[in-house]
C-alpha cells in the first residue's frame, strides 16, 4: 500500500508538471491594435503564468509575411489577406480570419496656438495628402472651421513607410472621398505618397506628428490619446462631424455581422451611413491556420485556441477601456463557429471557454 501511495503521488506530481509546463506562443503583425494586444497578453499571463505569449508589433504586412512563412503561431492584420496572400498561405479554405476588435484611424495634428478642435472632411484630407492644400489657413480649411484663428503654417502630411493595415484603412477611406486621390495614389497597405514625411509604424507617425509643428498624421486612436496628440472630428456619410470613440466605431460596425460568413470573417466598415458612425473605422483581424500546421504540439495548439477565445470574449472588456470598439454579440457568434473548426493533427481543438 505504501508503494502504491508513492507511485500515485509520483504520477500526480508528474501530471502536474505536464500541466504546468511552459508553453510559448509567438504572434506578430498590426500596430493598430498593439496597445490592446499588449494588455491582453499581460492579463492572460496573470491567469495562466505557464503560457508565455509574445506579440511583435511589426505592421500588418510583416504580420501576414510571418504568418505565411509560418515563423509565428498567429498573425494580425488590419487589412484582410488578399486573394494572392491567401493563395501563398495555401488557399482561403485553410486560413481563418476573425475580427479581434474594431478601431479608428484619426487625423492627428500639431497646430501650436490653436485650442479649438479642428474639423475635417474626407475630401479635405485627400487634398492635403495630394499636396493641393499645403497651408493651415487655406480657405477650404477655414470654411469648415469658422471662428478658428488658423496660422499661416505649412502642413506636413505624415504617413507610414511600412506595409500597414492602418494605411490600408486610411487610403481605402480616402478613395471613397476623392476620385483624383483614388486614381493617383490609390489604396493599399503601402502606397507612394506625393508629399510629406514618413515614419515606421503607428509609433513612428505619432512621434513625427508630436514633434513637428504643422504636422497632420493618420494614426490609431489609442496612439493619439497615449501621446496626447490632438485629433479632429471627421464629416461622415450622413453629413455629421463625428469624433472617434468606442461608441462611434461601434456605430460604424452595426449590422456588419450579416456580411460575415465561414472562416473569412472580413468586412469593410469605413464610410458607413448613420449620424453617429465614425467614418474612418475598421475591424482588425487575427489570422490562424485551420489545421494549425505551424504549431509544434497539441499543448501549444490548445493554449493558442484558448487565448483567441478569451481575447474575443472576456478580453473585449479591456477593448472598451482602451478606446477600441468591442465585438457585438452577433459577430462573436460568427467567430465562435469559425474558432470551433480549428484542428491539430486532424483532431478538433475546442476552446476551453466554450465547453
């Protein structure tokens, strides 16, 4: 009996060691949601210290590249993977893209001596990035900002130099506002800007905008708030000037669930109708392989699925606190179905939170 007890204790100890063995997960991609993902990783690690998640904020283009090359366990992108990118990853049927949260790209500016909150239209922003409007006291800016003492100061448009989902969202929105912009610059994760100064990541654009008098840059809302950079309201499709917030981004995403199907849960939510909708809004996505062929062990696969489930459910509370828009229940229901299709070595990997 004593020997049996010793063997039982040893088995329990060994089992506990297996359960608590450290599991490492690497993700990389979009800078747009990076502040939120950083909080998610920290909070999740407190609950599960044995799970070490590292997220590298390298831009959507870099995230898709790392995901395709299978150097990370999950990717992140503000721009949905293109047909060409999906083909390079083995085909759309083998990739799951699910929304993680929604956020806003804001026109952030450095305008010394001006305390008033600036107003912008999409056409106006397009003209600035085309170099057609290059002074802050231009009549077109003054016309929608009556009573504001605008300085005779040169505008420095600031843009991303890396492959960026933030750029994809911003340029896609501008293409709905200006035909000239659409045909001359166009949409994409990386475009050739005719004027301005470039910087890498949301961090780089935020730093240049913060340090350059007269600068106008496009950055994710959280970066503007974190760096105490002013940003203006933008005229939406319904003709209302709306400031970016979790509520106004949620309004832009209202009704999007009906357009989400299967494993490719991607949809555009910029320039949506509605008085309260912020016009430069977008979902940001998490990328995983359906068969998780880039995962080394069943333990790592389980931990990744559990983290993704937690992030898109309990983690949404943090999204609200940080100015991102939480996923609506109908959207969560669609991504639950997608996450439940994930497999490792031919076997389903069910999220712990769904049981």
